[in-house]
């Protein structure tokens, strides 16, 4: 059963903070190959994403600040009918990364109800969020921990991942013990 209640997710994320941090360190250092962990995360992401309707959530657009590159700025400025310079002044702060920007306001000013006014030209980081389809999950797992209290997809994938890794490790331990007998 997936958890989709946003208040409950935030509460559980707080309760499980230490457990989740410890699990993050564990998968960086365990015997399971990075590619194998990626394959599990990608499968779980596909499963959980198919069960959660982002159009009924939009919590990332309310709670997080999207990052934009120059190309995003040009595209969105055009969609707003203003120049990139006007767009930057009106909506953006500079990010710590060079040539990257953050949407200044929370919730995002382009959120209308639970839908993005510029969905078809939305920033690449919005289209890719929550990034679980990407490779090298263990290297990028800190980002998953940041997003976990806000995003039901990340929260549920992380919970399922903890279960799967524990089961996999138990199976491998049992197999090793049988080999020794
Ligand atoms: S640009 Fe659209 S998708 Fe991105 S945070 Fe704003 S409303 Fe959400
Ligand atoms: S990506 Fe996560 S936080 Fe954003 S709308 Fe979908 S489920 Fe909600």
C-alpha cells in the first residue's frame, strides 16, 4: 500500500530520518553493485510513478524551488511574452551554480491549481523531477533524501527500496551459508 497523504509523508520522513540516513550510507558501502541498485530503483520508480498522479499532487511545485538553465529561461520568457531579462528580474534568483537560476517564489508562480501553466515548455529540472530514472542512485541519494519529505514518489520508492535491499541481502547471506555447509 503506497502512502500518498502529504502530511503523513512529512511526519514519517521526520520519524525515519536517522533510519533513512543510515540506509543511504549502507547502500554506498554494501556488496550490491551500483548497476543492480539502479535497476531496482528504476523498476520501483516506474511502478510507483504509475500509481501516483502528479496532476493531483503538485507538491514539488508548491514546496521546492525549480532550477533553470539559460535555455529554460529563454523558452519560458517566450511563453510569458517577455524578454529573458524581464523574466529573470521578475521571477528568478541566481543559483550558486554558474549560469543557473532558481524560481524565487514558492509556490511556483506558474502553478495554476495543480497544473503548470507552461507544462509543455517547463524547465528541464521540472520534467526530470524527482530524478529517480537517472543512473548512479547511490551517488545521488542525498538528493533523494532532500526530496523525500515532499514527494510521494520518492518517499514510496525509498521505502520499497529498503525492503528489497534487506530481502536481497538476506537471500545472499542464506545462499552463502548453504555453500559453506
Ligand atoms: S515551472 Fe511548472 S512544473 Fe516547474 S515548478 Fe513551476 S509550476 Fe511546477
Ligand atoms: S513529482 Fe512528486 S511531488 Fe511532484 S507532483 Fe509528482 S508526486 Fe508530487
